């Protein structure tokens, strides 16, 4: 009688020498998600494990990155608008992460920097948010496409404001102090394992402190590997133009640019 647990009755082990092929591997061409990583025995392949750790490190670095103010000033200055620098009430990165409320309010010295700079139709704020890496890489190329559209439409754009340790709502007070009819905040979004450099754009009509996110429109994941600069600029121009024409933003304003062919 053969013992079913004897070595002779067990299936032969699979040949070693590399990760087993994954039947989902072909789907990797369509997404940056972590799929079809393969396996080595019952474990994740070393290459996939190291790639995960590297992606996690990039995301952590993005959270603690800083605005490259010198390079941004040079790039933005070429767009023909003055550039101002302000800070929030968060005095350090740890304070910014632990006290979101302080990142939504201008530091007292910022009031003098903004005084006498308005009024304007559109104020533009470039805020570090949770990924200054995104702002450093993508804000200037996006504005190089968007600002000419705003100028061609006869809209007056105020100074470009670089804001450090800033949350989205910092744009409300900034826009109000600039006498802006609408504020556009370009901010680094929370980094993910496949996108440490995602730029978000938030626009708010009649900006003032105390508004909630329901008053804003958001265009997210602006980067070459996500929503490209040209498509993002066209979408933002449509939303900005409609917000000013209709006197509103947020949940009452929908992106109909594709359907209307704008």
C-alpha cells in the first residue's frame, strides 16, 4: 500500500530560477497600479518588493519636499507676471502636518506683501501642499498654456503667489486680499505609491475665509503620466470662464467642456 504522504506520492516541485509568470502581466501596459507582480514560491519577487520600498520612499520624500523658489521665480517671471512669496501660520513642516488649521491662514507678514497688489479677475496661488515636488515640476508648464488663454479672453491676472506650508484654503484669504473675483490654487496633492508628483488645481469664485470645499472645483492628477498640461489648461479655462460668467463655483458648476466642445 502506498503512503499518500510519502515523498514519492507528492507532486514534483516547480522548477526554480525566477518568478512564476503571472497571467495578468499583459494588463500592466494599461495601468500604473501594482498588479501582476509575479511570485517566487509563495512570496513576492525581490524586484517587486524593492520597487515598493522605493515608491514608498519617493512618496515620503514628496511630503517633506520644499518649493524650489529660485527656479520657480525664474520660470514664472518669464510668463510676464510679478511673483510674490507668502507663508502660512505653520512655522515648520511638522507643524504644518500636525496643525492643518494653521496651513489655511496667512502669516501676519504676508498681509503687507499682498497689500496694494489688486484688484484682479483671477489670482493664482502656487502652494506646496503635500508635494512641493509636483509644483516644482508641473505648475510653470501648466501656466504657460493657461495664462495666454486668460489674457486672450480679456481677464486680468494678478501676481503669481508662491505660498509655503500652505493648504488649499489659504487661497481664500489670499484671493480676498488681492481683491480677486476668483482664485486658482495649484497645489501638490497627497502622494501615492504610483504618483508622488500629482498636481491639483482648485478654483473658487468670490474667495473669502470660511468657505468649504463645496465652493470649489478641482482638476486633479495633472502631470504628463496623468492629465496632460494641454488638457488640464483647457479644462481649467472652461471652468474659470464659466465661473466668472455665472458668478459661482463648486457643486453648482460642472465640467461640460468636452460636451460643449470648449
